[in-house]
C-alpha cells in the first residue's frame, strides 16, 4: 500500500495559475508535502496534459506522490501515481481497470463512514473526509463531523476542507493520516514555510 501520510497539497488555478504553478508546487514540496494533487477545472486539455507531466516529474524529484483530480484518463496518459475521484467520476473499479492494480485511487466520501467502508471494499487506496471547517474552495460543500476520522478502516483517511496549520492538529489526533490543503497552503505569502508548519504536525516529522 502506498504511504498516504502527511501534507497533501492540492493545486488551484485561481491561486497558482499559469507560470506560478510549478514554482508554487516546488515550494510546497520543499516544505515537506508528501503528496500533490493536480486539480484544474479551467484549463484546456493540452495545457492540463503538459502541466500534469511537469508536475509528475517535479513530484518524483522530491520523492512525493503525484495524483490527478477527477481524470483517470489523464492520470494514465502522464503515468501519474494515481487519481482522486468523487462520487460521479466513474467509480473505483473503472479507475482501477484503467490504471492498474498498483495505482492509487482516492475517493471523496464527505462525512459518510459507511460509504468510506464501501469504497475501501471496492478497492480504494484511501478515502477523503470533509469539509471540516469553512472552505474557500468549496464553501457550499456539506460539513463533516471530526468524529468520522475515528472510524476504523483498512485504508488511510485524508481530511480536507478549510484546514490551516492552527486547526490541523485536532484532525490528525482524531485519526487523519493525511491533511489535504488548498487555500490554507497556496494562499500563503510563504508556501514553503507554511508547508513546513503542516509537515511538522505529523509524528515522524
């Protein structure tokens, strides 16, 4: 099983679009991000392919895992480490058939522990719970109770939604194996320093 643990950075073109994408992601990786997800709903297919290729190379230079959001076909094309899907993105089995048995398949489960168990049974590599706090990226997303992170599952649990270095500790203490962050990291004036604050919250840091 892939080591899904630590700071999980997620890109946002409104925060680090265009030429800022690679430098900002490198700052996050230098600060200790262990996973990076390419999330881009706005760019055209050619740009997404080129960005994903470049980010995969960058992640592997830093020993981090590279995940593509929502697009198993793009993840396969650039040989990403895996894909993160929602409940309307084709399902775990379809992604697994395309990407292979060793690929990382992450699934959003909101605040639903039963759904998380089902996704794990279907072959998900990790499940994501959230949002736990008010979110800049998805302000209308349903809230999740921190207690869901105490659920015993056979796969790692990722927490997402409004997370900052000041509130992340309680999620880790509750059982989150990784903390997925967008605005709380990439809107920072010093991404590398903020990433380091997140990374040091984990026991092995």
